[in-house]
């Protein structure tokens, strides 16, 4: 976790904020002032008006443990709840507290002597405006959990602080909304993962590991396929080619490939839930090879068996890293979107260039996924709808979750891949993926394979 190694806190001196006023008030608890935030149409007490320390202790006691020893706390306020968390949760090795209310932090510095709290080696504080904090917060979350809401990472929201965020904090609010959504079923998912690990034990141990494939595609083009609506266009292009590169597809795209008469070489499945098994039901899967994880849906692993599967472990899950220390299958970066695992696999095998298709990170006017995808219409995990710039410059419809998945890919390329391999976004339509070059699939294939379109034919593998 390189970004956590820097000693000291990170503080961006706040600029005056005419919208928000923060004032210190006396509470009923001796020596424990409280903080009131006044903004247009709202007035919020960041801590209890009566007993700030007692209220903070209750908050800390109600935080359920993760498994990684790291925790993000969104909202610092006057620090009472941070003090309580440090005291009541010695299992947490590092707390990263984020305060994006510049006026709140300015008031906090004058309200209390926090020298003891700020000198605690278990605490790292990030304070400043949302504009300044967002790149760092995004990178830290990616480094700690691979994708927001990983089951083994503590994500603690101090709700009054979240409610008091300024209006320019839209991007941070998006992250918090996703964390809220992912955390709402964290315990259920954790139990399901544990059951799946036990159910998959025999197949997982018998299957070859993805580590056997690392470096084996060095300098060869590889396609990574998502299941966005524009995959239909890309599949028609692939259908017209005399030669196409190896394809690594997410599980929700598999039925779309079959509908077109094409087959990916590898299909990656990581979701522990029953939905994942529907992506394969009724399909002839004799030609594909599966990449799966200890906690993947057991029905999927059983359908392929050990002979046609490659086992992997999530490189950002403490539980799965421990499993990999025993079985040495190889780690892939996976925790929330299987697309990230597919991209990491293509990168670690040495693929160059890597061509992205179907990575829309947005919705079509009438569809959420590619034609035939069994995930079509499944929007319960998408969060709030929003707009983001499209590839062609026009706004496209997306959601909090898809937008944040896009950010994960952008950061992964920026901090891991750039300079080591060529990543080209050949997605035909959808959201603009910033920092990654875009090309038509036809042009990228011409450059990568030297072959051009021919009369449509079915893939002979």
C-alpha cells in the first residue's frame, strides 16, 4: 500500500467557503464542545448537542469489524468518534479519516486541543476540499480494497458529517452512496462467500492456477470483453474478421457471444450469488475455459470442472491471499467488478495490446446490457442514475456504481499498467474512459493482427 507509507497527515489549507458556516457551541458535557454547521436549507450538529463523547462512544461500539485491519472513516468533525474508535477497536491497525468540509476542519482546529489524537500513529487524516481530496481518496480506496466496499475492509460513515458535505462534493457523495449500497448486504455476502469457499474446495485445489498462464501471451494482442450494450457492435466486427485475438470475457457477456456464434477463450466468473449461475445455464460451454475464485458460485465451478478451469485468488482479499499462500494459484485484482479481474488477467499474461470492448460503463436508451446477456435489466446494484461524458462528447446515462467501476479501471491503468503495456478502449459507444486511448475496433485489429475484414463466418474454435 504505497500511498499509505507517507508519514504524517495530508492537509490542504481550506479556501473560504461562503456557503457553509461552522460554529462551536457548548454542550452539556464539560470540556466537550459541539459543532453546528449552517448551510442553505439545512442546519446540522456534527456531534451531540448534549453528550458528544458518550454519543461518539456509542457510534464506535456499533461499528462492525472488517477483517483487514484497515478502516476508512468519512467525517472527522471534532474527532470524538475517531478517539472512541481508536480506543474501542484495537484490532484496527490504521484508520484513514477523511474530512472534506473545509470550514468544519478550520473550526475543529480552534475548538479543541487535538495534538494527542493527531499524533496517534494509527491515524492518518486527509483534510481539505473535495476537489483536492478526491484523487487521493480514490487511489487509497483502490489500493486498500481493489473496489469500493470489499467485505474485509472497514468503511465507516459518520452520517452527520456526510450530511454536511458541501454542494461541490458530488463525486465524494457518489463514492459514499456506493459504499452504502455495497455495505448493506456485506454480512450476507460474507456468509455466502464462506459457504462457497467450502463448496468449491475440491475443484479449487484440483484446478490449475492462473499463475501458470502469467507471461504466456507476452507481446500478443488480447481482447477483454465486458457486457455493455455496445458489445453487439463489436461482436459484429469480430464476426467479419479472418483472424481475431484471444478473448477474455466477463461471465455476463457469455450468452451474447453465443448468440452471435462466437466463443471467448476464457470466461471470468467471481460473483458468489445465484445470479452468476444464470449466465451459464443452458449454454454449450465445452469450448470455453473458466477462471474462478474460491468464493465464486459453486454451480459455475461444477459446470466446468477442474479440467477446464483455472483457479485464482483475489489479490486484495485478505482471506483469499491466505488461501493463495497455501495453494499458489495466482492472484487477480478482484472484489466488485469481474471486468477488473479479466483486465488484470490479460495484463499479467503479457497481453499487448489489450483491447477493451463492451466496456460501456453506461446504459443504452433501451437496454442495460448486450443482446442476450442474462444480466439484462438487473439494476438493483446500480445505485442512483446520473450522466457522464460519452466517447463522442455527448452525455450518456450511467449510475453511481458503473461510474465508480470506470474510475477503478482508469486508476488501474494510471498506476499499474501505463508504460508497461498498451491498453486501447475499442468500446463502440458509452462513457469516456479518461486517460486511455480510444480507437475503433477495426483499426485496432488491423494494427494488432494485420488482417482485415472478410465475409462473415462463424468462429471455428
